[in-house]
């Protein structure tokens, strides 16, 4: 399987699935705290591994992607705690799931420019 196809599947399938699972959690303070700590950990690991070569550079990229998905889920959870109308919550979920795919467009743009 080509790396581009793997990246596509991760961005368009795995990311929205992770976000959807996290959005099913209750909109509570402990969920937001856990998500924020997870984002900080992922970014810290990505920064630690960014200068390493080979597989660690790929792990750094995956950690950054996961931090993005977790951050999107965290923001959506924060809004979900404030919204009461089912229609607004549904649109929030759709927007969050679509937002998890944004890193793919950055990767595709960078690949086109190189």
C-alpha cells in the first residue's frame, strides 16, 4: 500500500472515527481536562521526535496529527457543553468530523509544491 493511500485513509477514516468516539463522551470538565493533557503530550512528543531521522520523524508527524484530532474533539466538547438544541449539536458534530480531515489538505498542498 502506498504511503499516500495510508495517509488518506488515516486522515479521512481514522481521524473522524477517533473524533466521533470522543464526542460520544459526556461533555464534562474531566473530559476536557483529559483531552487538553493529551494534546499537550502529543505536541511535546512531536517536538521531541521532529529532529530525529527515519521512523521517528514519521512518528512525530503522526503525533502532530493526533494532537490536531484531539484538539478538534476538545473544542467540540466545549461547545457541546454549551449547546442544548439537538440541531446545533448535530451540526457541531458534522463540523468537528470534517475538521479532522484538514491535515490531509496541508500534506497534499505541500506535496504539490515540492
